[in-house]
């Protein structure tokens, strides 16, 4: 029987009703008590690492999660982290960079309704996650609403429905039917994982809106080492408003700028229109292509935690990790 470590970090799944709203209070042992039938599937040990609403999760907490898995890696066959849904996709992406090539499953799950509610998705999600952690499902993934989603491709796309997560620009890794994992895709892995223990949180995100000038970009770049700009459509910046001059100035100071798109599916392509062509070919702005914003954020934190050399940042950004980017390498 497989040995699984259940790591609690909080979230709705562990929440109870208080006078000020739902608050994470239950321990992993209390969660496990709601699904006694799992004892016939795997042996589960529990660790209560955090008990936070996922809105309060920070990059330092990602490092704590990675350290916890590293410290227990040799003792277990798989790992399940219970986590709030709001930032779960960011955490899944971050763990994909902090723990690379794992042959063992590292599963994140949670719920839209607390485990103590009658109409809850918690019990199914937690049971499915523990089942998947007992399977040949290498690497980091999210198991939610009977779907298995690659950690670098997940996004929360519904705020209340049980089908909270979607896989962006990549197929689901598999589905669960009647307690059986039907795996469609097997992640690449190595014989042993590579763990990383540094992140640079000085990464900012700006969502472009019509009529905005470059003052916000200038403010964010002055206070951070990298800026991700969510542009329109396939990507570009307004000719007016001082964006080109602002970006050029900060690039010369060693900052990193990445252009991505606000559109959920199909990714960016800066070369299509004049408003994007010069950004990539003249200024040297990096392009996210089909990566999710969550993955871009986490990848930049991981890269800038290791190097600030521009050529090395670019090389690492375009080098696929856990299938986070297909373009331009496979387009």
C-alpha cells in the first residue's frame, strides 16, 4: 500500500463558519476523518504546515511547501497539499519550478465548499487527490472536480462552481471516473527531483486598459526587478503614452519586461501587428506565448532568484519546464 503525506495549508476545504466569514480552522487529521474509506486505498500521514486563506499565501509560503516535500521526499510515495482555490494555480506553478522532474506525484486540491457542509465537493476532491497521489502521475498537478490539470497550466476560471479550474492551452492530464484514474498524458520526469530554494518576489503585474499611459509601468518597474504586462489580443502596446521610452529606459537598467495577453486561450504573438512587432524585435521584450500569467509570475520569480544576467534570464524563460511553454519551441 502506497504511503502518502497529506500537507495542510488551509483554504475553504478546511474552513468553518465564523462571525466574520469562512476561516480555515480544521487540521489535516480532521479532514482525513471525513473520508475513512481512504484507508483501504493508501496509508496517509498528516502534516499541518499552514492554515491560511489562500489570499494570504506568499512566495515565502511556496518555499515552505517545497522544503516540507523535500524533507519528506524519500519517506513517501506521493504528496497531497490541501490549499485554498483562489491562489492554488499560482502555488501549483511555483512548486513546478521549485520541484522539477519529480517521479512522484505532488497533488494540490481544495474545495469550493467546506468539508463540513452537506453540499460539499471537499470529500470527492480529497479522495480523488489521494488516489492520484497513489498512481504513476509524476510531477505537480491539480486534482479538482474529477480532472487532473498540469501545475503550469491551471487557472481558476469560476468563483463558485465546483468546476473551478481550467487547463489553459494544454489538455487535461486525465480524469477520474468511479474512483479510477484515466490518464491521458504522463508528465516527463527524472529519476530524482531537483529542488530549488530561492525565489525573487520582486515581480509585478500590470493589466493594460484603454487610454492608460506608462506612469503605472514606470512606477512598478522602479520598485521591482520584472514587470509582466497583460496586453490586448495577441499583444502590443499603444504607440502613445510613453510605453516604449519607459520600457527601454528600464531594460537598460537591467529590468525584465514580459508581454502576455489578457485573453485566456491561444496565447500571444507579438509579430502580428505593428503595435507589438517593435517590442520584441527592437526593445528585446520577452513574450509569454502560450504560458499562463500564473506560470509567468512564478517562473520569473524562480529565474530571478538565480540570475539577473539578461541572456541567461531569456534562455531560462524560453526553456520549457513541466510543459509550461510550447511556443516557440514547438509551434
